[in-house]
């Protein structure tokens, strides 16, 4: 190797040792996201128990999905990703003061733009509902329009919250932003139930308006709880309408492609909603229940790793640390696979008892549980692809190859439409076919982007990835055996089993299966398991010392 190359590798290696993917920060984000996802489950459990899984919840689900899609397109997807990338590079190259000035411009532009979008959404709500839920008619369609109009300002609140989250993440503050969505769930649960009871103590159709207003209360809380942390960093907001700025232009250039690329999953879920609206009362909400459960491990592992990796990869790309960039990207994907493969198997094998324990209360019965479980099994097949995409897509933005995920996402949307038609219309799989289509698309999306990133970087530690997958596969056999056997012995009569014995049996089976997996993974010498165990021991040690 030439001397100059040796020096470059040495410098790059030193940089890599100085800054690595922070598993401690990822664990903090993971715990915070876990809290949020659990509260999200509680939120849907309460709503399902009060309103069941039919017409009213179908209307609420579609009404909330319309602004929620825009949240992913303009807020927690495109805006957050583009802002964190640009803000982190600005801090690294121009200093903190320039980064705060950029934040003021971005915040002002966001407030003005999303306010206009909110007004347009309220005005055109009937047209949106007709396009996105063509199977809804009569009172169901009218209720969906009303709920959409009530909840549309949520997009403004959550977009500002996402921008604040991006500022904090870029300054390596992860815990509070990750916990903010927990306050959204708390606000929507408490506010929604109280207002719903006030409007209709029997929780009929009128009470659902209370849940819609509670959504806005939750969005306001998600924004306000983050503001003290931002103030503590020294940020002071001042309206700034000077948007002809290189930083703002960079954010907008990144946002354009990522509006499509970073939110392919949500776009495909919305396409699924259009198909589901034609399947009668229930499938729209059954898919939502299943997707929520699939998002629990995705949020804990995939979102946590993606959140922590983005500013790190952006800084490495900005300072030319290609070797370190490649290593940390590969490491992030390995960690995602390690945590989501066993989660996928557990969700597939134990789908019915999991949903039964969580949702089968009040007006949500065994039939709704079985239908939701059928969708969950197919969704879980794509969990690994989803999680790895959270890290991989951010890496493309960090190296300023934003058009690549955009082009791949076009392919993904087209593939989803084709597979929906094949599985749902031609094969008659109903809502299960929609879930399977989504899983196929996520996996295909990851594989294409992985090959493209590997071609760009020259290599991507593929041997280490293959070795990890082989060992995780072996360890997962133990998990599969215990989950399947335990389910047959203790949970065979889940549909009629009372709640507490069913909960105890499910907890025992999951605990034993998880323990078997991690014991086998440790015995097989998976280094990432030791790393996670050391991080957990450090965390417990600090907790005992408090």
C-alpha cells in the first residue's frame, strides 16, 4: 500500500475510534420509543374497547391517517431527515451560531407552509376522503370528513415538533425528543376519553369527536415538552423570512426526493387503505392494529438506530471519513437485524394470543382478534427490511445521494399497487394480502438500496453481515421451538381463555423464548450481543448509583 494511503487509513481509523455509533444513545432512544409505542397500544386498546372494530373506528382511522401521512411526508420523514443532515453539516463546517440562524429560517418557513396546507386540507376534506376511501359511503363517509377536518391542524403541530426534535438530535440530545410522542399518546388518551364521555357517556358516534379533539391536545403536548430542552441549549426563536439561503436551499433539495423516499411505507399503507375500504367494515382498523404491533419492535430498534445514526453519518460524510462511515453503517444494519429477526418470529408464531391480550376487550372480540392476527403475520415478514431501511436510507441522505432512494421508492409504490391487485383481487386474500404486499415491498426496497450502497462504497462488510445472519438464524431456532411449543401447550385455547391466565402464559412463553435466543446468540459468539449486554450493565450500574 502506498505511504499516502496508509496515512489516510490511519487518520480515518483514528476518526472512527473517536466517534462511533452510540449504542448508549440508541438504547435511550429505544426505551423512549418503547414507552411511546406501549402508550400507542394503550391508546388503541382504549379506543377499540370503547368503539369496537367496525364502522366508527374505520372512519376515525382514515380521518387520522390523512394528516398522519402528511406528518411522515413533511415532518418526521422528509423535514426531520433533511434538517438534521443539513444542520449537522452546518455545525461541523460553519459553527453553532450559523446553525441556529438556519434553524430560525427553517422554523419560520415550516410554520407558514404547514399553516397553508392545514387550511387547504380542511377545505378539501370531502375530496380527500372520496379519493383515499372510495368504499366509504353515506354516514360513514360524512363522519370521516368531519373527523378529518377536526384533526387536520395536527400536521402543523407535529411538524413543528419534528423540527424541534431535529435540532435536539443534531446536538446529540435524544431522550427528550424520543419521549415527546409519549406525551402525544397521553394527551390523546386522557383528553379524548374525557371529551368523548362529555359528548356522549354511552360512547356512540358523537363521542368519537372527543377523540379527534384529543389528538390535537396530544400534538400540542408533543411540541411543548421539547421546548425547555431547546432553550437550555441556547436557542432563541426569532422569525426569519430570509429564505434565500444556502442552508434552506439544501434542506429543500433534500426534502423534495425524501418526501417520496423516506415515506414509502406510509404511502403504501395509504394505498392499502384504499383497497381495504372496499372490503367492508373492519379491515381498515384490523390492518391498523396489526401495523401498530409490527411498529413496536420497529420503533424500538429500527427508529432508535436510525435516529442516532443520522447525525453521526452526516458528520462522517462531511469530514470525508469514508472508512468509518462504511463501518458504522454496516454495524447499524447488523444491530437492526439482530433485534428484529427474533421479534419477527415471535410475532408470527404468537400473533393471536398477543392481539387477544392487548385488544380483546369490550367491543373488540375474538373474531376481530383473529382477523388482525392474520394481517400481523404477513406484516412481520417485512420487519427486518423496515428496520434496516431506517438506517440505510439515512446513509444515502448523509452522502447527498438523495435521488437514489427516491427512484427506488417509485419502484416500491408501483410494486405495491401490483401486488395489492394480485393478492387481494386475483387471489382473494383480503386484508391479509395487503399486509403481505407491504412486507414484500419493504424487503425489496432494502435489498435494492443495499446493493446500490455497496456498489457506491466498494464494499459494505457483507461477509460480517452474512456471518451475523447465519448465527442469528441458528439462535432463532431455539426461540421458534419454545414459542411454538409454549403456544401449543399454554395458549391453544386463547379465544376463550380468561385474561390473567392468558397474560401469565404469554409472558412466560415470550420470556423463555427471548432468554433462549440471547443465550444461544451469546454462545455462538455474536459480538453485538455482548456489546448490548455491556451497555445494559452500564445502564443498570448507573441506576444503582443514583
